[in-house]
C-alpha cells in the first residue's frame, strides 16, 4: 500500500525483531491513517527537499513489538505517528535542523548525534499529529550511567 509518493506501508512496518520473534506488526486502519499523515506531512517533504532516499530505521511498532524491544507501549511509534529516519548522504543534524525550521512536526529528537563521530552518527526521531502539534524539539544523549537523557533543543 502506497502511503505517499515515495513511501509504502511495508517499509514503515518492517522490523527484523518482529520477524525474528514472530510478532505480528500490522497496524489498524487508524494507525495506518496516522502513518499516511506522517508520510505526507513529514517524510515526503524531507524526501522532496533533499532529493535523496529517506531510510526508515523504525516506523510503526505494535504494542507487543514495543514491549519486546523495551520501548513504551505508549510510544508514538505504537500509534503510527513516529519514525526514526536518516537521509542517504546527508548529515543527520542538518536534516533535523531543516525539519525543525520548516515542518509542522509534533516531536523531533536528534538522537545520539556526536559531531566528533561525523555526520552519519545518531538518527532522527520525528512524529506528526494533525491536532495541535507540540513542536517539541529535543536532543538525546547518554549520561555517565548510560541512561538516556533528553534536553530541549533551542
């Protein structure tokens, strides 16, 4: 099923973990609608702007899959509203900055990006909701105890 010009439902639901563990990762019709909105309002716009493939590292995750990987069942991934992405040949920080400044996202997190490791470090978590997006921009990193900490990205 095509969700937008360059994105399909299968690429937004693909999960090696789900396949390996035999977990069904099939969204409901409501979750599929959320994925379509995410693709049309965020992912396709990123693809069109940079004219490079957008790699979906993680899109929709069923509640069972979220539990299997240690993620929250309340995650926007479980609602079909979020994806973790990278754009081929581009710096993750530069792509995230463009999203931050140009799109109506709900949440944007530049996760585990380290300039010292080069432009391909980390990834971008981005979510979309049609009603009252928070436009919450965060940076994620690990503290000295290896716990993830989130800081406002001003």
